[in-house]
C-alpha cells in the first residue's frame, strides 16, 4: 500500500524583475486559498518553493 506523507511543489516563474516582490508575496499566501492544499494539508505535509527567473 502506498501512503503519501509529504508533497513538495516547485513553482518556476519567468517574469520581469520588478514583479519578483509581488510574486513572492502571492506565493506566501496562496496556500490558504488553494482548495487542494486545504483538503490535503491536515493529512499530508505540503511544502512549496518559488523559483523566480527574471526575463
């Protein structure tokens, strides 16, 4: 039987450098509005990472 205990999500964003602060702020708050995260979080440890690539 397979049991998922943790999930790591790596998000890659390519955008102009002036949007990096906004992207990091949104990344910090998106989980509380994401229905998938909210459903799984009590049972599964979920971490996220934002990789910002200036265009």
